[in-house]
């Protein structure tokens, strides 16, 4: 239910923000650069410029919805939360003599984790006595309302109505702040209204995640600091990738330069390339164990084929005129490899390295989910076993940030080291 | 014995479907040092094959190429190449491209710089020495290619449509530059082109080749290159004999093209 509501709100905000931004823009003087004068934009990819306002609003909307549906204090608007506070409902009982009487059940609905003592209810008059109970938000409580009533054990005693609405075993009625249902044995089950917000064990609020981040950053989690967890994941990726590149790149060059190498290794590379690294986890565990060696071997295999293919493509991509020109200028084979083939293949190698780093980062997290004492993946799988959703979400966000950071660094390195890419 | 001599060159190779191609048949030619030769012909006449054999990238099935008394067996710095485009090293600066040959030979930096400075001045790129080659226009890139080839001081310069990818105006300027470099350096130059005008302007001798099998159809001795060294090329084109020779060669090549078309239609 909440899911559909979130989808609906999201679509409404998407359309609403667009309309609003268009209205605001129309009222202001438009800048007149070349692209803005193009009349054909639908189908002209070069005329499509990412709308900065849309990006900013998009991120705001995610946090707005997240906050609104988790009762965050950072967000001014909320969907109705669960009922909390004091409430009561009355019930009507019939005794063996056919007399009726009413009594009141007071319920204190408190936050999860608070310890609240149920007040002693004054019994009141008549044979049906008042009751009291406590329940946490999003939970339900079984109230044996008749437990203190006179004549409850006699034949014919039963509760017939809640707040004036008739009830029978198995039925449910609504009261002011919740629902009351009757069990087969005649006890009452009170469920306070849950509202539309999500319970923290399913989806914690943004500030709860941030708070948990600060806490774990200071105190660590499961015997290791946060930086050790993330650092170990990164070290595994870097070592595994470096090993894969150290073997894959020379192998790729050899396959690009020698028919025997290509013929020998093509079947192996082409067969191994489509095998997802995750499918190798069981075998790698059997062969190399679950600790560091196993993980690094797995990441090595994840990077190896990608780097081999990238280096091979880099060699194949060299314009034959360049090689001919270098020979005609008196270069030896070794000089041609060093000064022509290797620099020429760098753009391809960088593209491969970006892909390989992405795959390795994904693979290391998955490998840590299977078995690890430390690492980003281990952190979230351990937290999920205790339903510490805030740690799970924090971990996912950190994994995403680091993955994005790796890719950004690779792109910066590419720009600095192969400035000619795509320009010649 | 000096000069370049091509003796009974033939090139024939098998196709996967069992047929074969006779790319060149009995091509013979001899060039004195310092001669300027242009080669013209319809596509498929084997002119690029001939150039690749001269450069040493292809081995002929028959005949041989002799340069200054020794056989050509493979690529070597004595025979420089200038390609149509894409042969510059884009990861090197203009200077690094130009001094590539001397650098590979292990020449000292001082000496290399002197060569590069001199050649870049000759081709008019003295202000672009440290630029990346991808920042230059097409015409400038071909100037770099010419300078790079000359930096190695080759005996023969082989040009494979060096101006083919340039726009008409740049091309005219570059034709003047090629003539100037030829005259100043006294190198033997063999230039392949598709353009009849260019072949006339940039050839003391002009070979017209014919296809299937690739062979020399006719050879001309022309005065236009010598005239072009001292005069404006546009005046040379308007000058005595140019238009007539151009028309004669054009009709000759048209004739060959029609013959090919006719033969293709007949076999279909």
C-alpha cells in the first residue's frame, strides 16, 4: 500500500517539478546560445543537455520522500505516522443472567523500545471491570478484557460489542485509534493505527542512517573500524585488479601480435569472459579457501579477461599506417612496441580498466557477503542478520559512493594520461 | 651504381575462392637520384601495391627493386613514407613526431633539436613545436608528416596520396611546399595521386598505369614541376601545354575505366 503511494507521489513530484520549473523559466529572460536556437531537438542527441535543475530536484525529491515516509525531523511534511499516546475503547459484556454491562480498556501506545508500566485501572461499577494495557507503535497487544470481570467463567458470559459495534469471535471492528479483533477464545486483540510511515526496521530515516554512520565511524562495527572494513574491500580490489592487469595486458598484447598466442588463448578467453565472476565463488572457495587468497584470486579472474580483451583490442586498433611509418623511420620491433603499439592501446586499456574496476568492486562486495571477517559487504550482511537496516543502508550508500569515486578517479587519470582519446 | 631501379616486378596472389589476382605485371623502371616521379591510374591499377613493394611492406612474386646497389628486402630508414592521414603519433608533440627517426637511431638531443627546429621552420610550423598533433589542422598535420620523413634524411621519399584528404585550397598550398622541399633537398620522390592536375604539377616524370593486370601504360616527361619551382602553380596550370596534356591523360584514364566497366558487364 505504502509502496503504491510512494510511486504515485514520486510521479506527481516529477511532473509537478517540471511544470513549476517551466513556469519559472518562462517568466525569466532566456539565455540565447547556439543550442537554444535549435528547433529540432527531439532526435538530435547533441541538443539534449542534462537539465541541472532536474538533477538537483531529483535528489531533493528522494530525500523528501525518504524523510516524509520515515518521520524524519529534517523534512517539514510527513505522511501520517503511527498512533502514539493514550487511547481507550469500551466493551459491552453479557453475563449468564442476561444482564449487560460496559467497561473501558485504556491503552498506552508508546514508542518501540520504551518501557511503560500499565497503570492499574480502577475497576468501576457493574460486573464488567475496566482494564489497562500498553503496546508499542506498529505492534499489537492481546487484551483479556474479561479476565477481571465477575462471572466470566459462567456459561453464557461473553463480550458482544466494542464501542457500540457488535463483535463476535473472528471479527474485527475499528475504534478511534486502532482496530480491535476478537480471537476464537473471546480475547481482544488491539492494533493501534500504523499510519503510512515505514517502521525503522524496514526503512530508517535519513538522520538515523547518518547517526549510525557517525557512530560506526567512531566506534567501528564487529571488531573493526569502518575504515578497516572499507579499506580492506578497496585493498582486495586494488590487489586483485593489479594482478589481473599485470597478466592480462601482456597476454592481450601477445594475442594481438602473434597468431599462435591468439589461436592458443582465444578459446580460453572467449569461454571465460562470459562466466560471471560470482559463479566462480564456490570453486574459488573450494580451491583457495574463504580468506584473503580466495578473494584476491576471484578478483584477479574478474579483471584478467577484461584486461586481456582490452589490450588485444588496443593492439588491433592501431592504424597500420602508424606501424608502417614507424618501420620506415627505422624503428625496431621493440621500439615499435614501446613507442607505437603501447601508447596507441592506452585508450582501450583505460576503458577496460574502468570496466574491470567496476566489476571487481561489485565482485568483492558479493564475495564478502559469502564469507569475510571484514569488508563493506561483510558489514551489510552481518547487519542484515540483526535487521539493523540503518547499517545496511549506510553500507549500500558507502559502497555506491566508493564505486562512483573509483570511476571518477579512473576518468580523471584517463583525461590526464590519454588526452588524445577520441580527438584524432 | 646509384639510383632506384625496378626490374620486372610482378605480384600475383591467390584468393580464398581459388582465383588469383595479378596486381602487377612486368613493371620496370629506373630513376636517377633526385628525380620526381608521379604515378597515376584508375583504382585497381596496382599503384599502391607498387609503392608498398618499394617501401618494403610487400614482397613481389617476381623481379626485384634495387636502391643504390642493394636489393630492397624490407622497410628501412633509407626509404621514407608519407601517408594520406592518420600516420602521425598523436601521443607525441609535433617535435617528438618530427625527431622520431633520429631518436630511434639514438641521436643526441642537441643534434635532434637542431634537425627538428630546422625542418619545422622549413614547413612553416616553427610556432607549433610543442603542440599536440591533434590540435593541428589537416594541412598542418601533413606538414608534420613531411618534416618527420625528412628528419631521417632518406634517399627516397614515397608518398601515398599525401594531399588526398585535404581541402582544395590547402592542397594547392601544399603542392607548392612539396615542390619546394623536393628542390631544396634534392631527394628522389615518388608520389601516388588520384588527381591528374597534381600528377602533372608534381612529376618531372609521370607514369600512367593500367589495371588488370597492373602495368605501366604510358610514361611522360613533363616540364611543369621545374616551372612550378619558380612560378605560381596557378600560372603553371594556365601555361603552355598543361591543359592539353591534362585532357589527353584524362581521356586515357576515362578509356580505361570504360573498358573495365564493359568487361565487368560482359562477365555478368
